[in-house]
């Protein structure tokens, strides 16, 4: 009976882990119905995905971005014990080269699992008597089949899991991440127009021109940047040339020029 109880418990645990939560809760950062193969700037690795555990997800994401890795999706969920190999399985499905994973204990769930098993009881009856003056003795057995329910206690530790999936990108024409100028910076420089540099990729043209986080690009070759799309258009226009960038740095209202080779 103890063996049956142990088998039933193992089967229950395995059934809970049958589906991959890294797949069920995956959110793509790519365009709808697009895969990594649809993006010519992605470098598809011929090797299997690499997995890294992190206690500083935000910091390690920045480090990967600085090495020109692009985030293509993420998984986030709360569950009991989950094998990290399941994150590798999802990374293979989406074509990721690197997956960062993290987990943090949240709580313990306790309860009972009802398990009903067949149960049999056998009784023995003795018989004696005489027939034609001859005495006889004997026994008969009766088997009654029933079912019995056992309550199996369990304690499950639960965790918040996170996974972020990356692919390597080809060298960028400039090598920055950027966003609209934050409101507090606009007030400081008294300007609404331009793009705010949030990250400079290592070994990129922007890196070697000494652009840094917090720089504000206001024009390229004298053409002002009024919205984010202007930057894309001007980079494409001047691709392959040594190009003058006018920037504002460290809250100064006066701009300075940087000459960058857009190879």
C-alpha cells in the first residue's frame, strides 16, 4: 500500500509539470506572426541556446544590450519547482541565442490530495458437521471488494519565475538606444525636440565617437530632429559617410558637434 501511495504522488507531481510554463506564458517582442528569421539584422546562431541565471535581471539586460543583443520576448509566471531546461526548450522554439532566467521564493502552498484505491477484505468461515455418521471439517473464504480514499498531505514551495530571450544583432549604423526627451530634461534644457540616448552599444560608431547615456541628439548635418522617425530617416540618408551630429550634453543649453563615421 505504501508503494502505491508513493507512485500516485509521483504521478500527480509529474502531471503538474507536463506543460512548459516558459512556453505558456511567453510574450513576443517581435511583430505579430514574425520570427527571428524574418529580421535580416538578426544573426541566427548555429549553436544551441545558452542559459544564464541572474539575480540582477535589469542590470544584465543592459549588459547584453551593450553587446548588441536584442530582446525578442520574455516569460513571467508563478509556479512550484520548474526545471530550467524548460527555458532552454522555449529558447529553441523562438530561435533565441541567450536566455536570462531568475526566480524568487514567494510562498508555500499546503493541502491534501485525495487518492482512492481498491481495497479487498477476505474472511474465512469454518464448517463442521456429519453426513451418514461421518464427520467432516472445512473452511470457506469470502472476498469483499471495496474502495478506500486516502488523503495525502503535500507542501509546495512556489516561486516567481522570469526569463528574457535574446538574439545577436548585426552591427548598428549608429549603435544607440534612444527615446523621446524626458519631461524633467526638457524643462532643464528648455527644449522639446531631439532624441535622448539611453544606451550606447559597445564597439559601435557611437561608442568610438564618445556618445554617452544622457546625450541629446538635436540635428544631423544641420537637419533638426523633431521626432524619433527623423533620426531613422537621417541615418539612412547619411549612411556610409562621415556625418556631423549636434548634441546637448549634461544639461547644457549650448550644443556641441560630433563627427561620426556611419559605416
